[in-house]
């Protein structure tokens, strides 16, 4: 049961980050707060794993990961985590 709650929490946080990221992109396009909008939509690099290539002679597999949310996406994750905890 504990594993299911962890997976659900991960999915809720991921959904919050995605929705926050979309809201941040919308804010960047509209610029409703003037220069303060730039602060909200600036990306902060949290995690970067450079691409690694695995050659299996039949196909090549390249894997890498970059996690660089903007402030609105981070706020979306915090809000999603808070709502998950309350529900």
C-alpha cells in the first residue's frame, strides 16, 4: 500500500509541475507583471544527467535527463503536494 501512495504522490507532483510549467509559459507570452514576469519564468537547473549512449549493434539507445523547472512550476508542485496531503 505504501508503494501505491508514493507512486500517486509522484504522479500528482508531476502533474503539478506540468500545469505550473504551462502556466509559466502562458505568463511569459502575456507578460502581465512586466519585468517581474521574467523572475517567475526563469528556469532553474536542478538536475542534469548528460546523455549516455548504449550501442546494442541492432539499435542505439540514448538516455539523459534534465530537470529545470521555472518558479511557477515549483509553486505548482508545492500546491499539488499540499492538496495531496489534505485529501
